[in-house]
């Protein structure tokens, strides 16, 4: 048990700089959806502010965020979006106030919305369909959690242990190892080298995850949907990851529906994210 605790601390020491480093990386703004409202909240204002930022209307975007926060002062998606814009404008003290305010409301949601940079979303994703990998590669749980189930970071830690201890023989396992080690290009090449007879649902899910890490949420959503429709599988990890993609596009209707479906299927991290991202 002591050895496991030491390894967990070492893992966190490796992972934490990855998350922090990802947050300061400059990337394109989040895409927007056409959804106008969710739970009586003006999601459309998030989309409007996004479009204003794309056209360089930063002060106007700030006014739009201010208007959304006048409706709901502690709305984490808006606080984190305004914080990112303020940092971009060099107004770091104001940005930090927004970030701390968001963290007081929900630290998990705040970390999720600020997970920018290549691989920044990695600790929140389901890396593979547990059922299929257990059946084909003998992947079993390496850690034990409370009866309430793991948080996304705890679940990622469990996946991490499984991947790093697996023999580097199967291409799909190797692709996962490369992805966790932040070698996205090698991971993509490994996936492309898979034989045509390999399970296409698994391959597409891994490609969708790479799209999520590259912040191409629309492509990721299409791939997750394609797996569900064409491959006749019902992996809850698909709904979970796709739900996160939808929410990052400000589509809370479909995103929260996907998270709810994954939670009902028994995927415990979905419970945490459903509560964090959809319970306004």
C-alpha cells in the first residue's frame, strides 16, 4: 500500500506539470454551437462571445461575458472563459480573480474548462473501452476506489497504471502508451499501421481521442458517433467522451444527455462530470 501511495505521488508529480503547462499554451478558441440556452441559462452568449473573439472584438466579448454573468454570477463556463480572455489581454489580476471564483464553485469544472494546450484534456478522457480491452488484452483494474466510484483523475490514474504495465506488443496498447507519453504523432502513426481486420470501433475511438487532445471537437464527435452507429457497440466511454466534446462546443443539451447516459450505464466518472458540468 505504501509503495502504491509513493507511485501515485510520482504519477501526480509527472501529470501536474502537464496540466499546468497545457493551460498556458495559446490555442484557437473553443468552437461554438447553435444552442441558445440550457437550464434557463443563456448559452448563446458564450457562442456570441466566441465569435466576437474570433473577429478580434475582445472588449465586446468581455461585455458579453459580463452580461452572461449578470444572469448567473457564479457560472463556471463563463468565469473560466472570461478569465482566459483577460489573461490574453494581459489583465492577469482580474483573470486570476475569475479563476479563483470559478474554483470555489467547482474545481473539477474549472480545471476542465481551462484544460488548454495539446494533451490538456488527457486526465479527463476515457482512454479506451474497458470492456473490450479487458476481454482482448486482460486489462483489469489496478486501483480500488470508494463505493461512489472514481473521479476522472482517479480513473485516468487507473488507466495509466494499466497501460504502463501492459506488454508493448499489441498496436492498440502501444498507441495508448505513446498517447499517455504525449507522443501524439507516433500514436497516430501506430493507429494507421493497424491491419484492416482490427476492430474499427476501437481504432475510431482512439482516433477520436486524439482529435479531442488536438481540440478538434467536431471531428471527435463525428468519430464517436460513427462508432456507435456503425460498429454495434454500447461502450459507455463513447458517450462520456462525446459528452465532454459537446460541452466544449457549448452544446449542453447533447453533452449532458451523453454524460447522463454514460452515468446510467454505470460509468462512475460520468457521475462526477455530470454533476460538475450540468448541475447549474
